[in-house]
C-alpha cells in the first residue's frame, strides 16, 4: 500500500509532486485584502481537499452510485462538497478570478549559486554559534573566571536572542527590498564585532561586541540566507536548505580546531582577528550570490505592498503553525545546552583541553551529515515526518548517552557524533517546515514571527542551564542540566507531532 500524500496545504505543493510549479487559485488583490487570512486559508484548504479527493478517486463513483438507492458515504461526501462550495460562494462574484502560477527553477546555475552564497552567510553566523563552547570554556578560565556559568551563559544567549528576535524587522524588509543591503551590512557588523572583541577584557565589553553587535549582524544575515533559497526551490527546498545549513556544522568543525591551535600560541586577541579575516573572506560570496527572484505581494492598486515590520500574530490562528513555532522554542532550549556546555562537561570529567575541543568538532561533524541527509529524505518522505524522527533521536541520545557518560571518553565521543547527526536537522528543516504552512511571498515576515517566539528560548536556554549547573555541586549539577535538555526536546517532539496530526491526521504513512 502506497503512502498517502497530503495535498491540501495552501500555497505550497506537496514535496514530491513531479511538477516544479506551485499553482494556486486566487481572486483579485482587492478581494484578498477584504478577507480575513484565517477564513481564506480555511476556505482554500476545504475546497482543495474535496477537489483532490474527487480527482484521486478517494470516493469512486460506479454505476451503482447512480441507482435509486442512496449511498450514505457518497451522500456525506456530497454534503461536504456542498458546504465547501457554500464557503467559496462567500467570495464576491463581481471580482474576477485569475490563476496565479509561481514557477521555481529548482536548481540551475543561479539557484545553486544562491545556495553557495547562503552557505557562506550561514558559515559566518552558525559556524560562530556552534563554536560557542570554545569561547565559553575560555572565558570561564580567563577574562571571566570570577563569573558564574549562568552569567557567562548570558553572553551566548543574548547573541542568539538578537539574531532571531530582530529578524521580525528584517523579514519584511527582505520580502520588499531584497537581500543586497541586508547581507552587506550584516557581514560588516560580524567582522567588526570580532575585531572589537579582540580588545575586550570586561564582561560588559564582551556583551556589547560579541552579543549585541555580532547578534545584529547575524540577524541581518539570517533571513536572507534562508529566504533567498525559497525563491529558487520548492520541491527540492529541503535538500537545498540542508546543503546550505551544513555550513553551521562545517564551521563547528573547523573553528574549534583552529581556535585550539590559535589560542595557546597567539592568544585571544589575534585569534579573534584571524576569525574576523575569515569572516571577511566569507562575505564575498555571500554578497555576490544571495539574491531574490519572486516579486512581493501587491496591494489593491497593483503596486508592491509594504509589509509591517511588526509580528503578524494572525498566523497563529493556524494551530499547525502555532504548535510548530512553540516546538521551535523548546527545540532551541534543548539544542544550545549541549552545544554550549559539552566542552566544559568534558573538562570537568578529566579530559584535557585538546580532547574537550575535539568533542565539539565531532558533534559538528555529525551535524554536517545530519543537515544534508534529513533534507534529502524530507523531500521524499515529508518534512514534518523527518523532523519528528530526528527530534525523537535527540531525546534518546541526550538521556541515554550523555546522561550516563560521566568520565567515559568512548561514550562521550559516540554521544557527540550521534547527537550531531540527530540535531543537525533542527535548524535545517525548521524553515522548510514553516514554509510548508504559509504563502511564499510572505515567508520572510511569517518565518521571522515564528523565530521571534523561538528567540525567547535561545535567550533563556543557556542561562537556565548554567543556573541548574550551579544549583548543585559536582555530578548533581550536570545531571540537572542534561535532564533539562532532554525534557525540552521531548516537549518539542510533542509540539511537532501535534502540528502534523492537525494537518494530516494520525496516519504515519501520510507524507507531510
């Protein structure tokens, strides 16, 4: 029996459709402006669901259907069809209807150059994020040796919070004006933040340079890096986004190894300056290749519509989108605890600096595979299906491998690799899952709205983990920290599972 595919999601076709065209029927712009977005989505969803059922033969009509004896099943179907037509009848008949077709190249030289540009931007942003454990370990034994783990954790949490929270203003700007200026300014801020960080010794100085300036630069890069891919890929978007997001894993492998060599030999200042030069080099392909293609949504007068820079909370009327966004919040809680504390955990359990830094490289090496393979599988078996599986694997690896690891070097290495593979899709599949639930032309603003919710998870995750670590001496503190990460991942699993059930029901064979 073949897997059943859901075809009722508005604006975005099913991932494995043979056509690379997303076709949607819409009324004139003036009509769309008059409709409540949630009502329009419900109407489109219902009408299409019945159209797909009729075309696919889900309720086949035979000769017996035309007999005088009524068929209760067909009668129910006809009643549902009538209700769907009644909902469509609410549309004012005076407005003309047109077919709006959005074609996606699904590759080509330009499309894959956009992926390369996004890879470079994500390497600057997430490569630095995935090296946070090195900075956390260094700060705790040098400039900030007098600070608690929770206080040091605020440095990295504030950085991530600004990246995702400020994105709510960046998304609409990207949708309307494109990527050029955003990528240029973002690249410059990241380079300057590292140069200025090289002169910092005080806690507040590190906050201002690394967290605030670097976070603002990352915010300007994040939405264009993800959003530009959505302009060139639809059916293969999971693969394309997965390829670009491997940058975080690559940076998380290369940067810790590089810093392990630079910090003892050249010191903190020149290590930061060399990182700044690398970021400057990565800015070249980012600025050359990241571009947009689709025109922004138009208003009643036919001119491009300028979207608000404030969150579009109406999107949360869609319970699927709401649960997926809450799932991101808890996924961030679970993810950044091991990414930030794995080096300190190893050092506290008897491993030297070299072995501790290598654990972070193992984790990020695993995440490279964890970003590409799930992206490929997601296009074939469903994006929500695959991210649910990978989040479940995160729960298992954290609670079954990291929790009992202790001083076992072998178990820590196994955990680092397997968790890297499992968690690699956390950031890679997240945007394509959200994109499956919204209009491509409003993707920047809606994605940024969801990430604004998630930003409070990134803001609080590492300080909460640090507070739990400080709350009890020795192994008890580490146990509290690890259990916190595992429970957060479990809640994220429940949220994504709920979003999927609301969208396509309980059938695990449905591709979604």
